[in-house]
C-alpha cells in the first residue's frame, strides 16, 4: 500500500479567489476535503503537492543544512542553547530521548504488537543533530515566554535567515491549507484549526544524521514516538528511512515522491478532534533502502548527512486545546481535558526529558 498524493491546487484556486469566502464549496472540493480528513484519520500521514513549493526550494534548504551539519562539532556547539531547553539553535546528537525508551506504558503496548509491526528498539538517546528555528510572528504578551525565544544564526551563513524563513513560511502555508481542508472534512468550521494556529510557536526543526558514522542497517535515528504539536510537515529527504504506523496498527515505510510534502498528525490535533484523528506514531531507522541511497550518494560524491526538512506547526501557546464542535460530545471527549496549548507542551516535554527540557523529539 502506498499513500495517495493530494494535489492542493484545486482548493487553492478557490480559496484565493475573492468569491471563495461566500461560495458554497463545490461538491468535488468537498469530497477532496473529506479525503484529506479520512487519510489523516486512517494513516496519521498525508502526502501533498503544493504548487507554491517546488523541489528546487526543498533542494536549496537541504543544501544549506548539509553544509551546516558538515561543520565540526565545536562550531555547531556555538549555536547550542541548553539553558533555553534547546528551543532555539542546535541540539547535538545524544540529547533527544525517544519516548519508547522512557515511557513504561508505551513499552508495555509495544510488547503486545505483532512481531512484524514492532518498532526498532533504540538503545539510548537519538544519534541525530537538530536545528530549531522559529517561524512566523510571536505574541507580544504570552504566559509561555520560554517557548518563544530569539533566533540563533551561525557565523558564515549569510543566506541563513532568508533560506530558513522562506522554507518555513512555505511549509506553514501548506499546513494551513491542509488544516482548512481537514476542518471542512471533519465537519468543523473552515478556520476551526487555523484560527488557533495564529502566532503559534511554529518551529522549523531540520535534523541532521551522520550516515558516514551511523550508516549501519538498524540504527535508530528517531525512536518510535508521536509528535506533540498540531501537524508536522517535511519536504522529501534524500535518504529514506521513515516508518509510520497506520491506525489499524500496521507498520508502513513512507516513500515521498519528488516535489511532494509529507504531513503527519500530532497530539494537539488528536486533542482537538477528541481522539477521532490520533497522533501518528513513527520512527526513523537505517533500512536497506537507506543503505542503497548511501551507496549512490558515495558514488556521486554527495553529502552523507541525512537532513530532514521538518516543520512543527503548533497551536498558539495561549490558546485553549479541547475537542471542537461535535468532537466535544462524550464519552471520548473526557480523555482530552481543556487546557492551554503551552501548558500541554510543557507536560509532554517533562515526560520525554532526561536532561532538562528539550525539544519535540521528532523527525
Ligand atoms: Fe516525529
């Protein structure tokens, strides 16, 4: 089974036209929205094609990040902000802890899964670097100041800010369209999700995994986990290795076609839909397909850093998360108590954290 690709163009054409607001949505577009929400619910993932975001944009971003991750560790550590819980700048390898390593309840659940669907077992913290870059406006007043810190720019990268912001905004625009389509598909107001995303602490958080050092089959770069944010979006990585778990428990290797984006459901979306759409479980592991890609990159003299061009879209820290609209009906809604999104994030971080608060623990 492969994930279908949803082309956002038809929806974009309508939503950007002036007539869009008042118009009753065309039945075909309505179907497309239902398809988006259905795929998100059943698979926790969605492949999209956004005409505003090209393969060249993705390449420009990946090229810069490969160049950065290839710098010596001492250089990269200048961008480390451990006192800010790594919420900006670089997180060195060996800091992020996969949830499956510390969450006893999760470990218990994993042991009952059929063998062929069980995730790889990490032996310690993730061996990957990550860079955190905030995208979009931040609130002037917030109760959650530490989640909204100033950006860090490495020396010798004059193109840094422009490249990060341009990729970041493109990713957010794509997420906003998907969030609107999903809201319609779930029978909510079109802006049910996007209105809560305004001024959210969105994070562009590419990871860098050194396949030269850690290129052995079975190496776990990101242990089995879910993302704590609303929706996560990635461009295509040059090295495969992402596995996802469908709602029915089946494990699936994700193949992202060239020019496409991958979206994954996070815990905040699960909260807002009262569990109708659950946070997608996933892992990143060196597979035989990764090995083939490493071999090809070696032959072509390309970088052996596996960069993921990940953006975590969040609900605004001060906004309330609770099941929306018809999802507020009991009994399931009881599992998702109302709270501020920022408070929720802090609770989640406390679980996955062995060395003080760190990042999203994701790919
Ligand atoms: Fe993740």
